[in-house]
C-alpha cells in the first residue's frame, strides 16, 4: 500500500492518496494573510483510519514552512484538530 500526501494548489487543497486513489482531502481558500480551511473529506470506505488527521497535519506543516499566513479553521474537523494539538496554536495567529 502506497500513501502519498500532496499539496495541489491549483485545486486549493491538500490530499492523501492511497495506491493512486484519493482517500482524504482538506480544501482551503487564501484570504489575504489567512488560509481558511473550510472543508475536509474522507472517502467513506476509509473513515476511522486517521486519514483526515494526516492530511490536516501535513497541511499545517506546509503552511508553517512555506508562508507567514495564519490559519482560520472554518471546517469543524480542522477546529477539532487544533483542539487536539494546542502546540500548533501559533498558526492561528497572524504570523510575519
């Protein structure tokens, strides 16, 4: 089983593929100095495996490494992820 995490900026999303098949994603919108994560999705056949969490962690690592933008957790799942990862709360403030 091959798992690949990617940033797909043309589609405004981060995605996780398993054996070439889209398994989970996190959609976003860039609004000035903020990245609004507004939707996550996991293929129903793959739910309960922690895939959405992997995608969100990958996305937060990428936002932190490649920009000074803050994150707005506008999707309930992303908000829940931040509640479980308070050490990443620095991303919720304007960075720069």
